[in-house]
């Protein structure tokens, strides 16, 4: 907790230097098979885990329907026992997996959902109403739910998201994650391996005086993985070991994993214990009862959590199946016996990761435990037996990944200023490029050349350039060298290269010699492999000084390039492949000249032969389906709000009618017949509501309320006028008073002017017009106020407060117009003695004095007195 507080303080201070109006929010999502954790990076907001609507720090990875109501999180999981084919959990196990894969068979063994095949060959789930939803759509719904929580918390739209994924995720699975993000209406800032995200979280509040190697051991629901990470501090200040300019270097050097073990497999085995126990006791096959299986799955998770801290737990499920209540004592010993074959597998990923990094346990400082399943005693015991006292529990097992992902996302956005942490990750699989060898003779047998471009352990964010001698169009096949997991294809993508012959001809006509095709293969930071920048390149002789220098210093391969000849071609030396890491040219100007003069870009068309990502058309259709669901739910919410508003209004009216006190305002301002009509209409509406309320649309609900409001409106109007009448009357009388004061003062000034005094601002005609306006207002006010005093409280007023204010406004405007009139200017006379002597003697001038009582503005209540200086 102390470390977490330090992180919060650090991030808040760093974010506070930026303006909230400039920065956008960044959402981080740690999507697990059992739980979703999210964190929002926003200036001025404490850095923490995002809470759900129940103020919980994590959300169950479940989406479901209760009849027509879509539910998320715990609400969706809780209905599984009643709606076993409408509650969908553990969807992470199905991301981009082929329909006939072992992953689908395993999912079917733990879930009561109906699995169907999509047109892409992947998996969709069928609801009880027959509708089918792809895994991407269902996960997109959950991402959209998290997005909604983030936007309600931040008060602004959220678009950018960074998502954690296991390091073993293939390109197909990563595509599935990105597709789900897009369906949720967001854009993927980056994908980050979950072990790497934990490493970022671990390094946030630490410095490393010397390089350290740690293993991030992540035991989650879907798998167990281990990541070997190097931590070091690179100082930019040579005078000190650490400084404000220090950057923390995080380098992943090895990964290991097992997709077949994890918390979900433990739950499955625990449920198998209860299934066997139930069938032994009651001689009934509970596997045929989907509701019973769903209830047992939920109970298995609860019992497992109890066994993590206790030697035994009592499993209890009321009406499990066949009207039978199930109750049984489960011991930790029995549970561990059922899982004994897994004990050796729990630690295998650690040693696989060390072997991948070329290290042993002696090189490791600690094994950092994270992931929800790391709390299971048998897993802790297995890891401790394997690594000894190197086990460390110094990160939050549930939240370290999402907090680390959020920090990394903030650094990537370049809009936030955070601690300088540089991350280098690696790919988990060998990636090779294959293409057909160009035959030298028509009778030559077709052959395929395969080149390893990214061996496992290659750094993400790197590029490799292939140089190939080709004369016609061809295809590049990018694939994993070995199947990444059972039932998965090795093919990643095919890139059809077109326009080769034409490009070679064009360059040859320009004088190019030995033109070759160059193709760049990129491994992105998010782990995606792509083919880009494919072009024909040829050297053109250039007699200029630049060309001669280029030939002297830039000819041939760069020092970083490495020639590689495929074994198939080595026998005949028919074709040569040159692999080079991307490197900047020694002369940018020369490079620009080269691109313009001796490079012709080629067409690249990418196609997928195994598991394709969702096409643009499929995503448009999916978004339209999800939007239709959102619109339907929004309309339903509006109906519910209208229904609640109508019911609340009706109960308020009923309470007013029931209050028969003589002093009750509603009774004073209403007539007996009006109350009777309201009571009758209220009774009819209650009757209609009980019969048709659930099926009513928003228009009907609003109409019912309108009818009642029209009946109540005269009563409300009377009460409002009774309250406003004294205020309006006081306002009118105030302007009468101020006008009389003004007229008295103005007439006095006019009299002084006629007697030789300063000229008056106002003419007699102007003052007479103002007096006529005043008398008209006073006469009207006296007449109608007297009439209003004779009106009873339960009768409609004969004069409205709005009309009184309007007439007073007429008088006010007339008065203000005169008051703002400018005084006439006076000329200054020079004395004769001053003209004779050449000096001007200052004489005082007197201007006309306006009213000593200035009328107030519309916003004042009472007189304000302004005096001109004499």
C-alpha cells in the first residue's frame, strides 16, 4: 500500500504540470478470463484502478442477458444458474481460436454456452433466443462497458486504450483484441504483454544502481507465464550515479508459458470433484442439467477461494438439480490430490523463460508473484520449492498489470510527463518468410525458399529488409516456423507483390544495373508482423559530385547488413537473399536522391489463408448490431425513466389529495370539483398503469402524465401567483416612488434655469410626458390591485404578476431614458485683465445638476443616489 501511494503521488505531480484542456484521457484494460481491471490516466484525477458501478475494483469478465436486459460483470455472472445459455464467461479462451481447436473443446467442458462456427472459421456463441454473437462482439461489449464507466468517471469521451495480452498471444489473437477495441468505439494505442506491464509497475518507484534480473511469474485464470526482465538505470549525468535525468531501462530477455494450466483448470477439477460426489450420492447425471452445471461452476470458484486460506470448505447449493439441495465438505488435501499431476507444470514456465534468456536461477534476484491464481497454496508451494527464498510478493497481484499498462500508455501518448521508463520487449515465436524460387529453366522443379526473419526473442519494434533477385510478380508468405499452439495454423499472412517486371523495365531504361526487390518485414511494438515498403531498387550511374561520393561511401551493403543464402538454394547458387536490419543512411540527401531516381514502389496486397482479422465490412456490420443493441437499451432506459417519473408524480399528487389540512396550500388554492377530477383521473391512471405499465411506450407514459399535469396546472398557477404578487406589487410601487422623486428634483432645476441659473437637462415637455406615464401606471395599478384583493385563493387571478412587471418596465424605461440624457455643455469665458496681461485666469464653471436621486437599475431594490461634482 505504501508503494502504491508513492506511485499515485508521483503520477499526480507529474500530470499536474499540463493543462486539462490539452490532454486526453488514456484507458488501460487488463482483460483476463475471470476478471477485468481498468485504470484511467487523466490530468487532475488521482491515478488508481477504475471502480465499477458497485464501487468494486475489478469486474467479472462476463456479459449476459436476463430476458431482454443485457448485464455485465457480477450481475451477468449471477444469472448463469437461471439462464445458463445466456451468460458468457471465460471468453478470453476463445479469442481467434479455430472452431475445431482444443481450446474450444476445453471451453465446452467448463461452460454451458452453445458454441457455433463463424464464417471466418472462429467461434460465436448462441443465445437462447437464437441470436449469435462472435467472441469479438461479446468482448467488444465488455470493453464498451468499461469505456462507459471511464467516461462517467472522467466526464469526457475516452478514445485511446492500451490493453494487456499474454506474451504467447499469436498475431490472430492480437488481431481479435484490436477488433474488439474498435467495435467498442475506441482505438488501440498499444498492446502490452502483461508480464512487461507488471515490470513497468515494479520499476515506477524504484531505481537500480546495478542491473537486476527478475522473473515476473503470472499465474492467471487462463494460463501460467513467466517473463525474465532486466532492470537498469541509465544516467544522462556523468557527475552522479542518479539524477532527475535518469531513465529506467526495462528489457525482456525471455518468456515461458503453459496455456493448459491456470485458475480455470483448477476450477474445472474442483467442479469435477463435486460432480463425482453428487452422482455418487444421488445416482443422477448432473452433466445433463445446464443450470446445475452453471451453479456448480460458480460454487467451485467460491470454494477454491476459501481453500486458499483454509484446510476445508463447505460446498452448498440449494436446489442444484432435480430439486436436490447439494451440501458437501471439500478438503484442500482432496483438491490437491486431484491436481497433483499439475505440480511440476506450475514451475516449468520459469525454467523455460530462463532458458530462453540464457540464464539460470543464480542470475535472478527474485521471482515476483502476480496473478489471481498465485494465491493458490499449491502453486505457491510449487514455486517456492523450485526457486527457494527468491519468491517475492512485492506487487499487487491483481492490479500491477493494469497500473503498469496505464503508465506505459501515458508514456506512449507523449502528452503526459511520467517517469522516464524505456521498455524493450521480445517476440515469443520464430517468424519466417517463404516465397517460391524463381526458376532458371522452364523444366526446373518448383521450390520454396524459407528465411527466418525474426527468431524467437527478437526485439519488438524492429525491422528486417529482404533483398531478392526477382524478375516477375511473386508472393511472400509470413508464417510461424512451428505451430504456436495445438490446432493453430502457422500461416500469418500472404503478401502478393505486383508490378515487378514493369518496375525493372523502367529502371533499366533509366540505366539501372542489377535491379533487385527490397521488402521490409516489421515486428511492431504490439507484436504484429507486417510486410511494408516493397520496391525495386537499381543503381543508376550518376556523374555528378554527389553521385561519385555516393559510390565511394554508400555503395554496396551497409555494415549492419548480413548476407544469408537459403540452404535450398545453396546447392545451385541460383538465388541469393540478403537480410539487413534497418539503418539510417550515411547521407540523408543522397538517400533522398536515391529514392527519387532509382527506386520504384511495388503493389502489395495482403491476404489471410488461416484466421483472418475482421474485415472492414464485418466490423461495420458488427458495429451496427452493437449500436442497435445500445439504441434499444437507451430507448428502454428512457421508457423506464418516464415510467418512474410518472409513478413519482402520481404518488405526489395522491399525497396532496390525502392532505386535507385547512392550511395545506394545495387545498387552499384548489376547488372541490378540481380535486375530485384529479382524484378520478389519478385512479384511472393507476389502474391503467398496473395493467399496461410494463408494455407501455414512452409516448403513452408522457401522455398520461400530461393529462394529470393539465388538471393540476391551474392550482399550481394560483399558488405561484399568490407567491409572486407581493413581489411584483412592491416592484411597481418602487418605480412609482423613484419617478416622483426624479420629477420633483428635475422641476426644481428647471425653475432655477428660468431664474438665470444653470441650464436644465430636461425640457418641460419631457417631464410632462414622464408624469403622464407615471399617472397612467398608478391608475392602472390602483384599479387592478383592488380587483385582485377581492379574488379568493382558489380562484384564478384577474391580474398576473408578469403583466404587472411588464407595465412597471414601461415606466422604468421612460425614467431611465431621461436620466441618462447628457447635460448641455457650457462655454468658459476669459477675463479682460487676463487678456491684457497675457495670462488666463481660471474661472469656475457650473453645470446643471441632475436629480440627486438617481433611479435604480432593473437589478436594484431601493434608491441609489448619484451626485455630479460641483
